[in-house]
């Protein structure tokens, strides 16, 4: 039996011209993208800005509409039916790059984490506070942080709250779109280690998106390289770094600060160990 959790078949996304008169050329942001994510695995998507990787993520969770192609989640094609949308919203969650704008500044952390618990009926109301405290503990934050608001937290702490919110619906897949690029290097390492621990603890699958080759190498089992809306190479993470086949992949590796990916991975682990859990 296949362990395939998510599959994209020839996904296309085209944006129509915007403006009062809608003149101009449509933007073909994603072209015939096909990939699969197995349960418990991590697929990394890497590419420069404008490569279409974030559009793929937003289309999977329904924030953009596909022009063509098919999305299959847990063996069922995703369509606009009530059942399909409900299954997708609970089973797939997203962690965004900007930790501040993705949290409601007027609500407390506790209210933010309680919302998906209520919407998806995860726990009865009498157990809500207990479950919120457990979610905070899962991401390394004290239970007392439930009373704080996003502006009272650091960037790393806010991203931990975002991760906790993603965990609240008990998803099978988390899409992480540049989740550490806005953080300091030391905090970035902590968050990456947290994501790895949570994956092992909850059996999560990740679709991990980044422009940083070393972060993708550290997090992923399989690496997908995108350029101008298309996939140009897919390979096991070791193969794609040792023997890249496409010239674009080779250029990305050549432009990276260091090609010693083993050293980069070791540095991430060491930095995470040397820093506290709630930065």
C-alpha cells in the first residue's frame, strides 16, 4: 500500500492581468508541476525568488486557484465540495514566513491557538486551556505565554506560536514557506531543530520551501528545484548536492556561501544546542 499523502499532477497557475482595464499579459506562475509527498517525509522546494515555489504552496492550501492540473490529498482529489475542503483544512496546515502578519495582533496567544481547536472540534471546551498549554509546551514555550499578544513576543517566539497553531488541528502535512528566513541565525537553528523534533514526535510530513540550499539539504529527504514556475530537477538530497544534473541546480550550488553541506548541517545542530528554547 502506498504511503503517498499528497500528489500534484501537472499543476498550472496563471494570474490574470490586474488593474482597472485588466490590460497586459497573464502571468504563468506555475507550469505543469508534478510532485509527491509521502507520509512522514520531507520534500524541500528550492529556487530563487519568483520561481513559483510559494505559489505552489498557496495553491495547495486553497489561497490560490489552479488553472489546470490536479491536487490529490490522502488518496482523494481536492475539489470545491464541502467534505473535500474540510478534510484539506484540517489535514494540511501552513506556516508562513512573516510570523507577525500571520497572527492577529488583537488576540492573545491562547485565543489564537484555541480557534482551530474550536473550528475542528478537536477537544471539548472544558479541556481547551489544557490543550493550549500542551501546544505551547510542544513548541518550547511556557503555558503563561497564552496570556500574551503577538507584539509582546520575539520573532522566534511568534514563529513557535505559528507552528503550535499549525499543530492544533492535528494535521498530516505542514507546508512551511520560508519559515526561518526572517529570523536571526541562532534562532533559525532552534526553529529547524524544533520542526525536526515535532516531525518525529507526531509523524508529520513537511513540504519545506526555502531559497537557502543548506536549510533545504538539512531538512529534506527529497529536493525539488524550481525555476520560472517549472520543476527542473528532482532527486534524493544526497544525489542532488553531490551530482546535480541541471545547470540551474549547479548554479544555485555554486552561488551558495559554502558547498560543504555536511558542515552547514553540523553548524545548525550546534547552534541550536547552544541557544535557549524560547528565543
